[in-house]
C-alpha cells in the first residue's frame, strides 16, 4: 500500500460521475470514473466531497477543480473547489 499525502495541491479533472455515496444527511461523496496516473500513482477512481446544496448528476461529465487530500490504493480523494458541465465548455472564438 502506497499512500501519498498531498497538501494544498489543486488539479483539474475531466470525468464522468458514476456514483453518489451518501454517508449521512450532511455528507456525500461523489465517485468519478478515471483510469490513469497522477503523481506517479496509478488511479482507478476518484472520490470527491462537495458540501453545497447543488450536486453532481450520475452519468454527466464535468470539468472539476479539485483540492487534493490524498492518493492511496488507486483512489484519489479530494474536495471540489468549483465545477462546470463539460457540455458548457466550448470555444467561443
């Protein structure tokens, strides 16, 4: 088991929401599809916390700014800073 503790790093992720995990009435984690490498670690999924009332929809793709918390056992965990539907991101030139 390799664990990478990341302090105050921000990354940009483009991914599709695959699952909503409701821990209690106040806290939800959102699972995103991801296959790749970050900071030398092979990742299988991304778990993000977002405490606002607006929420991610399963099956939708997003552009997400994330504050990293940790990378361990192929799972990146972080906090959502801001996000946008990928379909709303287009070149206006």
